[in-house]
C-alpha cells in the first residue's frame, strides 16, 4: 500500500467514525505516525481528502453500473449492481452523512455530483428501456412517470444512510439489507407479469 493509499484508508475510517468536522489532517497524520507537513505534501487539507475519497467511491460505483448496463443484462444484474452499490455507499458513509455540509464548502464536488446525477438519470432510463424491450417492465402509461420513479430512486439512494442513523441502532448488514429491499420495492409495481415471475425466481434462489 502506498503512502497515499494509507492516508486515504485512515482518513476514510476517521471520517466514518467521528465525522468530517472532527477528523483533521493532524489527527490523520498522528495515527499514521508522520508529520503534518508530510501528509499535506500529498493532500493539502481535509477537503482534498474528502474529494479524493468521493472520486474513489464514484470510480468503484461506476464499475458496478457498467456491468449492469451490458446488453444481455437482466433483473439479476441490476439487483447485484444495486446491492454492491449500497455496500459501497456504506463503506464511504461519511459522504452521505455529512453531504450537505461538504458540498456547501467544496464547490468542485457539488458540480461533480450534479453532473453525476444527470448521468445516473440517463443510465436508469437506458436500463428501463432494456427491461421494457425484454418484456420485464411495463411501458410508461403516464408521461413522465419513469422520470418521477428515477427521482424517487435517486433520493432514496442519497438519503438512506442519514435516515438509518436516525432510526437504527444496528450497523452494517441489517441496515444495508433494509434499505436495499426498500429500493428494490420501488421497482416492483412497474414490472410486467413476466418481470414479477423473474423477480420471484431470483428471490427463491436467494439472489434478492
């Protein structure tokens, strides 16, 4: 592991455990056993660390989205992608817990996030069209309906971790599974009979 990778690993743990207001370049350097100046050579301040970790999260999530968007992908690929994405979001949970505070002070990250949401919206539309073409999902029966569904999915994706912090004493797997199920439940009413049967088959196989 390189020095940069070690710094980011410790920063991620501290941000997750005590938040971006309490973790500092100095506290991270102290845990690493290096000087404050040495750490700042790699990352000038906590904002630079936060943005680097955000970029790492998006890179990891993009790999899952790419797999789910292959032409031969079906519900199983989408469910696997959603589960892996939820696990990645939990791995980097400080970003969602402190997100409003973070984007208020890091303008470049706010712009990256807005561009990402536009891309995610397009990717959802493309995935839904694939499911429609395969007879797994219903044609949109009210104009703009799927755009509203995508908004609901994105809002849940952005806010489930703060919601869990309020409502759950448990951490980890219990929380991830609860909100993943809530995410997938938003899609079920839009599936065709064929799509519902496929979903039920995946449930029976333990893939959901």
